[in-house]
């Protein structure tokens, strides 16, 4: 009778020890500081490990190696933020979920001077602004409204954007 009772009990104990509960990482609200060039406290020149430590809720990552498409990175597709670590820049996409210290996303191209001053380089679909930390590149849709933001500690001469 004792073995009849203990056998199921042991089976329950052993099955529960092999089950693992995984905690879903939470990052909170992403705050992009346009004038200081960071997302929360993460800068464009951080390593993959540093980014994942500070913002553990990433959706995917790509190692920095010769076979990586864009030099590696940490990606937050659900939040609209990508860190391209091999190229040292951050991309904020149109579907960004968070806060911008300057309301650039969706802003009209002709309204940016009050926040950013004159452009350093001007193109048909983007403008580049010199900042105290490096470069800020704003892309525009057909209505000339900002739909993509890129910032880096690099200069306009050394920044290489993955297309």
C-alpha cells in the first residue's frame, strides 16, 4: 500500500523539478533623448551585451561577425527601435512605442529648425543634423513628415547605414 502511494507522489515531484518557469523581461517605457543621443541610458556605441543588460526585452539579435547582414545588433521590433552595434547607430522607426524628448516623429520637415537648427547635409528624402554627440539623420515620407530617425556618435563621413 505504501508503494502505491509513494510512486505517484515521486512522479509528481520529479516532473515538477524538470518544469521551468521563464520570466518575461520587462523594459518599461523607451525614452529617446534626441539631444543627448540615447535610448533610456543606452548609447549607440554600446556592445550587444551592454544593450541586452540595460534593455533585456529585445525581440531578436544578430551577432557581430562577417556573416551578419548589417554588422550585428539588438532589435526591439515591437517597440520600433533597432541598435546596429557593428555600425554604432540607433534607428527609431515609424511604429515607435515610447517617448521622444523632442516630438520629431511625424513632424513636418519645415518645422525642425526650432529644435535642431540648420541641416548639415540635405537630401531629397533625408536631412542630417550635426549634434554635440555626433549625427542625427531624419528620413521623410512623401508628405515630408519624419518617419525614421537615426542617431550615432559617428560623423556624417563615417556613418554607414544599413539599407
